[in-house]
C-alpha cells in the first residue's frame, strides 16, 4: 500500500478528468454534478438501495 494519502493520489486524476470534460464542452459544474451522481449511485456506493429511484 502506498504512503500517499488517497486525496493526494486522486486529486490530480480528478482535475485531469474535469479538464477533459471541459475540453469536450461540458461545464465544470455539470461535470461535478454528474460525478457526484455517479459516485453516489449503485455502481459505486454499496449503501445505495436497489429500490432507490434516480431519475
């Protein structure tokens, strides 16, 4: 396991992803909202209930 804190390891990758989104015409606020939606959805949040409805 790395001694690098998770925030320090993930931050540059997230910054790069947001830069790529912007280069494809996706506003930063929209990209952040979509990422939050994905992260809190059933694919990444084990506490997410299958009966939840995310429209």
